């Protein structure tokens, strides 16, 4: 069975974002965002707007990948994919209006020191522990 291709936004550290066609498959998406790490890395999914999600490498900060963009007040390291879903949570092609909105939003290249990425990670970790998520 042939898998459907979707259009998503890819944001790599220290680069402008661009549109990317990829197969709508969990492993394909994981391979894009976890390409700089081990086979055992998994994805982190962060909702950034209604039906819009940032997908990144869950272990990127621990692996000391380069800081990329600040999303939801947290510095995300490594490659980020911006995906759109339908009302049922199924990943779909990004609409032209959403594509343009997020190209514009993430167009400016952001640079972060390793220390800034580390501080952001530990602040997020501490907040997670305090809320009792672990």
C-alpha cells in the first residue's frame, strides 16, 4: 500500500524554515527529527496552535544538539517539523495559509548558546517534576 505524502514545515538549527514533502508515516517523521541521534530517540510533540504541532527530538537537549527555536517559552534543539492535523487529529497537508503563517513566524534564524539550551532544558525539567508528571 502506497503511503500518502504530506507537506510540512522543516526548521533546522541556524537555517531558515522551508517546506518539505514527506511520507505521512510515524517512522519517516521520527527519522527526520531524530536523524542526529541514536536509534532509540523518540519524538516530542508540542501543540503550538489549534491543529498545529511542533515535532522534535525528545532527547535533543541531552544529546547537546544545537538550539533551534523558542517554542512555548522553551528552547527546542535539533530539527523541528511543523505539522497540521485535521479536527480528528490526523496529520494532513499544511494549508497554504498555515504554511505561510509559520514560514513567517519562524523565518528569523535564532541562535542559542549551549548554556542557554541547557538552562531551558533544566527549567522545563524542574517544572515537570514540580507538577508531578514524573
